C-alpha cells in the first residue's frame, strides 16, 4: 500500500509511469495540483482539510447500521454522494480503526486502499461532477468514551450505545468526510433489538419489524457538520413534551430514571425555546429536540443536532441544591444555544471553537437571567466560569482567545477556561461596549445571513460592527489576539471627609497590550457598607485615567472599579481596602460584589501579596454571615482552598486548628435549624469536605449510622458515599464497616464506580503505588473508571503520600504517550501531574518537563502549570514563614 503523499502526488501530476519515447513529442503536461501531505494518523490537518474542501462539495450520506445487544462490534453500509470539482487527485474518506468489507466507486468494485485511518479513492475511478461511493464496513465499539461507545448497565445488564464526535471522531462510526466545513445531509436506517429506542438528528418516519428486532428509518436531515451528527440507541426511559410546535424529549437509562427530575429539565428547555427564538429572531432550525443523559460521558454535554447528550453527573441522587439545579439549567441552555450558533451556523475550522463555546456560554446566562427562576445567572457565571478564566489567563500557558489550530489533535489542547470562561467574559464586555440591543441585532443578522453555512471570526465581528456602527478592528486585535489579564487599581483623594478625585490605573500583564479598552462601572462604598454611595460608568482606554465621581460622596472605604462585573480585568485593592474587608466584607449588600471581593482576597494570597494567615482570620465571621447560596459556595470554597494550602505547607498543627474552626462553624450552622433546604445541603457538603479531626469524623459516622441527627437533613445516596470517602481518607475506625453497608445498599453503576474512588483514597503508600501502576499499565480499565479513581487518589490531607509517588507518575509519561490514546493521556495529566509545594517537587517537575519537551501540548502544558503552581505555593509558604 503506497503512502498517501506518494499516491496523491503521482496522480495529481497525471503520471501513469509510462513516459513517451525520447524521440516523440511529449503531450502538454497536465497542470500539477498542489496537494498537502496527509500523515498516516487518526488526525487531519487544517491544510489538508482546506484542500479537500476545494475538491468536495454537496455531500449526502445514506447510512444503514446493524446493531445488536450482545456484540462488541457493529456493521453498516454507507453511500457517500458528492460533487467533485476535478478528478485530478485522489480523495480520502476518513475512517479510523475500522474494517472496509467492500468498496464500489461509481458502480465499479475496487480493492480498498485503506490504511486504518482513511480510505483513498483513486482519481482514475472518479469523474468530474457527481460521485457515488458505496462502502460496507464494520467497527468495534469504543472503549474510551469517544466515537461510538457501548455500555452495559451492571444493575440490569441492559446495553446502551451512544456517539460523541467532537472534534474528529465521527469517522469512528462510519466512513465520512470528517471536517466541519463539509456540511452534509444524513439519511439513517438502523436495525436494533426490539426493545431499543434509536435517537438521531431527525425523527423516525417508521419503525418496522426487521425479522430479528426493529428497523428504525429516519428522514433525511438538513445539511450540517459531521461532528454534530449522532446515533444513540438502547432501551431508554423517555419523557415527552412540546415547545411550541417542536416535540421535545428527555431520555435516560432505565435504572437511573427514578432520580431524574424530568419535569424541571423539560421546563428549562421550554423556557430556552421562548427566549432564544425571540432573541435570535430565527425560529428553531431543526425538526425536534431530544436530550439524552448517557453514562461514562467524558465532558458535560455535547450539542449534537436535535439529539444533545448530557453526563449523568447532572442527575443527583438524594436531592439537588439550588446551586446544582442552576448548573444544570445553565448547561441545558448552553447546549440549546448551540442549535443556532454552532449547528445552524458553524465555524469553518477549529480555531473558531472558542467563539462557538464562548457564545453559548454567554447566551446561557442571558437566557437564565431573562426567562428562568435563576435570575442570579451572572453571579453564578462569575463563580463557576470567570474565576477559572482569570486563573487560566495568568498561567504560563495562557494564549490568545483566537489562535491557529494546525490539526484536530490540537483542537482540544487549548480547549480550556480561556475558550469558555474568558471568551464568554469578553463577549459580555463586547455587548456593553457596543450596547446590548446592538449586540442582539448583530447576532440576529449574523445567523440570518449565514444560516446553514460555515463562517470565520470576521463574519461575526463584521455583523457586530454593522449593527453598532462602531469599527471593531482595534477592539478585536487587543481582546482576541493577545493573552493575559490586565490589572486595574483605583486611587482616591479625599478632602474634609468627602471624595475629591478618582484615578484609574491599568497595568498590563506580560504579553498583553499596555492598555485595553473597557466599558465598566466604578462604585464607592463607605465604611458602613450598605448600597454603593456612587456608581460611575467609564470608558477606560488609557493606562491612567481621571474619572469624575458623583458630587458630594463620602470618602470611601472601598472603591471597586468593576462594579456589576462588566469587564474582564483583575482588580487590585489597596492595603487599607483589604484591612476594611476583614470586618466590612459581610456588609457589602450585593452578592456579586461580595463574590468578586472573595476572589480578590484569594488572589492576593495566591500571588504572595498577603499572608495566608490574614485570609484565615477573615474567613470565619464573613463566611458565617453569607446568606446568598452562591456566595456561600464561593466563601466555603475559599476556606477549603486555604486549608489545602496548609496541608501542602506541611503545617499539620495549623491545618488541624483551622479545620477545627471550620468544622465548628459548619456544625453550628447545621444544628441551628435556621437553614433552608438548599443552604442545609451546602453547609453539610462543606462540613464533609473539611472534616478532619476525630470529633468531626465521629459525627459523620454517626449520621450514617443514625445515632446523630441534624434538623431537616436527609442524606441521599451520593452524599452518603461522600461521607464514606471522607472517613476512609482519614482511616476512621468505623470506615470499613460503613463502606460495607453502603456497598450493599448501592449496587448501581455509580455505586460500583464510587467503590474505586473509596479504595484509591485509602491513606497508605501501598494503595497509592498499586493505583498508580493500574493507571499506567491496566489497558482494560475504562477511562471513566480510571478517571473516578484519579480524581480521588490525592486529597490534600495526603500530600506526603503524593510526594512519594510523584516521580513514578512523571516517569510514566513517555510510556503513556506511546501506548495510550489522547483522551486517556489528557485525563492522566489533568488529575495526577501536580506539584507538592516543596523544592524537591519543583526539581522533579523541571526534570520531567525537559524530558518530555517533545510530548503533546497537553502533556507539556500540564507540566508547566504544575511547575508554576508549585513555585507559587512555595512563595506563599515563604511569606507565611516570614510573617511568623
């Protein structure tokens, strides 16, 4: 089998290996087509994808699949029809790790030229114009959660299969042109067992007897990209409703159905229809809308056309808090926003992934605020997304929002909190910069103009510029093509107890422009807290800028130059303002402002500008005073982070003392009987997270045994497992007995998976070494199971054990790079590559980075971030030591 590069170049040059005799006059040479070299890998480069898009157009697939419950393989036939611009070069059809059983091109049977990654169609088998390619194939189901995944429910042995394709996995289902700008139609027929339901982008037009089961026949779809096609099948439990004229459904495996709040899920979906159709001024573009909750899903959700998939982690056993319900509502609306922005109008290549995801992120918050009960959407956005975006933009691996993506292997390397969080924050700033209604009009016109097409960033920004009448070239350059977060400080002067002047000072991060343009609000607070004494809107575009405060304002104790969180900028408070927050933070009336201040205090500690002990003195009273559920989550998370740092410092005495304070604070809250149902669960989760001292662990054990009671608290199964995990982490005397009780009580898939986490968290070196070897060498363990154990293996209280196995984790990186697929490697480095706040750990990470300098971007990025975090932690430790 010839390498593709050779085959392409020979055919492109018109070479038939029979040159004319030297004495004859050679015919005029056929023009040479420049064909990018395509590597032999399950990957496609941007260069090659762009070339193929010049060859191929107007693609239609007719796909027939045969699925049965018992087999770990499936078979199918696909007819691929497409227009070929000129038959002067081979055409490749992507199909990774499958088998080609037969191939016909334009009615002629050919011997397949297939290398395990793609099928090569020779130029001499094709003609100008319309082509018809018929392929019979088979393929094994995926075991890593991407492609076409098969899962057997351990509770009832029912089998479920589903697809997950972004960015380049549709070709693991069937032979396909797997790139976003070759949009196609799909006509699907599926043979399945009799009790299965099949879900895809279109509704079925018939379900008939196939002889051995059922045959599901689907309407031909509208034209859309390969990565958002889908096929999900199994004996699902389904609930149905309507959103206007559009049928909607929610589906889940049978054994989990009792825990699904389907009424709320469908209600949020209906609210999304109401909001988005009005906002976009474009009707829902597809024929139906299904949402399928699937097991072992690697991400949160995926926006397949009309058949969105969701992780089962959004299903809570034992009651969901308002915080958890809001997160679910947000992801439901995020995926639904994609039906227009992403599915109807799609990025041309993966450099546009950030806009696809950031826009859905931004729109989910608009829809939450505008048409659901979760009107605090921008507060939750700050807590759940923007904080992570700030952290990502201060990492050594930060990158511009818009950047080149050379191939599909690189598409997810920078798919991170800048992609989601910063991108969404910058869109929020853009909406303020051009005006909210102008932004909406720009979005609407963009969708109308480019429906069913692929676009570039310039198309979106052009629509915004036309709608607002503002030239956005400079704004685009400074916000989308540079990295790093700028810092903003406010300097005041007062006279006779009144505010006289305010000056804003903007400082650039390394690699950022000296200034960026921000439309923001500056608020002032007096020492009594309460509502702001003034709020001033400012267009900031200089390194230093005087602003005019409202007249006759008392001299403020706090000036906050990003009121209501319009801007993406790091606020730098003065020493006096930090001192004010010790007693004044809880007096600030707006939950969003308090959330931002909690973040500012943590940043000061992380950046070694404030000793950790100063934060620790601020935490108890201000956390106890929090009354809003989302800021309570942030305050308690800040407390838990501070406790983690004490563990990493190796200061066991200080860690135990601080844990005792937090335990006492949380227990008093729980005992008071004054908490509503949501707050009660939030405070219990915090207690279970920080409990470390014998008395606190005894209480947790007593709650499981029924010997300890708290007002109104009923522990669902997921929280019971959290307690068992915490008891096991600290080798509590009754942990093993309680583990046996819960294992017998919960024989579900989630219960069996949680047993892995409980085992991994045991506080002994032999356990850690056994699990590390399992992660490295056990190729039979599913990625979902491995991920569960990886997340649990190193709680902060076991930092000493983490240090002792760090070298083995790092030494295995080359082996994993050679033996494992990228999703597994990504998970391994995400959860296991970290620093431990000591000089030896820094040295090990430095050596590993040098050794793996030619590894994938995911691996090198993980090492760089771990090294940066380790050095930061050491700086924090040194500052704390100096204070003492």
